[in-house]
């Protein structure tokens, strides 16, 4: 302060002072600036400029000031309630008068007359963000949904015109809410039915434990696994390459069991069918049935196609497409070994986020971490959800 006093004394001789009387109705801006230091909460109309000095006035060099002319949805209401200032347009002025009937100024703070509460304090955009952040993820955080959050804000006595839209957007972009959100059960792509060219032509494989000795089903044409590395190695590929595929020209039941059906009880305690079994007559009857097997297979194939179409129609009615573009941020479902066992059921359902680099076909995307490390395999849409910031 001593340096400022010395600077004033040096410039006092060059100062020129002029007194001008301003009518009171035109002195609102100066009056508000004079009372700003004593006000607990200050909302200024658009004509008032607040100056923030960011460099010393007594230092050499260029002095820079940041001028902030803040205007929000409360500005016209405060101006009208304080000084009866109305917009120039007749429609806007009439609308403001009707709107202002629901608002009141208490100690220069704007409140809205509510139905659930007597007065709701009106907030600007910055104040609304602060209140939402404190209620949703503050010291008493509970990360509730948008509907619950907006009810808490109203019960706390706050209001702004787009509360529902802002709370929905805020909850949607909350990092913890996204990572702990429920898994998506709704399918993201239409069902594609697959019909085997012959019985047991395609097998699905999954690890369920040691493989026991079982009956022989024939040699499959295709082996499908759920991206398991146990069936994608040189030893397994060599084993498959040595298999020779030949048509058996037998029924599916004959391929599976190589004999007529016999339940386990009939082995220990033989029935009339087993006691009177004639292999020669049975073989002759089976050969007669084989002459009609083509018609049976065509009928079964048509029945299977009708069933698959009905199943696909029902499945596709619940499909909700989730398509992403290169550069989008997504969360990946936490599965199996990637889940932290120490957290138990309280662990998040989604991890990272990742960035999409490319896609081979719709619903199959290549991902990379935010540090640039690419994932080895592509991931399907059903294991991803969009990440909002």
C-alpha cells in the first residue's frame, strides 16, 4: 500500500476532477457496484461490468484487465423486480411480466415461489454445476439417478429452468456411474440363424472341465469356441488336419449311438424289446427306412428353418443398435479374470475407457488404451458401452 500511496502523490497534480449529477433512476449500475462489497450474494444486470485486475498498476509495462460481462437467465427478472426495467419488444415485455409473478427478490437474491417449498433459490449455470456436483458426488455422495438427484435439489431449495436436462446430462457423464452401471442385456445386432449342412457338421466348444470318454458323433466340419486360446494352438490344428471327413449316409441317431436306443435300466434288467431283439430283422427294417431318409431330412430342415425364422423375429424385436465411430470412447465389460476378486460383488461392471481405432464390420471394433497401447483382439458391441465426458 505504501507504493500505491507514493504513486498517487506523484500523479495528484495532473488529476482533473469534474462533478456531474446523475438522476437516481439512471444510477442503478453505480449503486449496485457500491453495494457489492456488503452483499452476501450478488447478481449484476447486463449493463454492469466487473473488473478483475491481473497485474499491478504501479509496475512498468502494459497493464491488462479482464472484463467480465456476466448475463444469465436471472438478469432480466432481477432488473424488472428491482427497477421495473422491461425489454423493448412488446411480446418479450409481456412475457417477462407474467414470468416475474412467480419470482421474488429477498435481500437482492432471486427466489422462485414453489409448490413443494415456499421459496426456491434461483441459480446460475456455474452455481447449478457446483450444487449438482456436491449433492451427487460430494462428501455424502450416493451417485443417484437423474430423477432422484433433481428431487434432492428441489428439496434442498434450489431451482433453475433446465434442471431436468442438466441433471440427466450430469449423471450420464459421471465416471463412477458409468463404470458401475448395470450390464446391457438388450441385444445390439440382429440374430443370424445358421443351418448345418448335415447333422453334427458344426460343434461349439467351451471349457467345462476334463473331457470324459463319450460316444462318437462323427467328424465335424467346423469347430466354434468363445475366443478360447485352448483350441487355437499348433497341437490342436495338427490334430484337426489329420482327420479325414467321409459321408456316413446314416441318420443322426445312428451317427450318435451306432445302435438302437436303449436306456441304462434295460442293460441291468432286460426288457421284452431287448430279450427279443433280432439283429437281422432290425437291420432289414433300418435299410428300408434309409430309402426314405432324404424326405425325412428335407422335412426336418424345413421345420428347423421355420423355427429359426420365428426365433429370429422375436429376438430382433428387442434389438437396439449401438454403433460406434473411430475415435469414440467406450467402456469394456469386466469379465472373468479381469474382475478384481478382492472387491467381490462391489467391483465395477465396466473398465477403462478405451478409444475405438477401427472396425472390421459393424458391431466388431478394434480398441486401444488412452496411452496408445492397442488390444490384440477385436471386441463385439455387446461387451461395450459408450463413455460420456
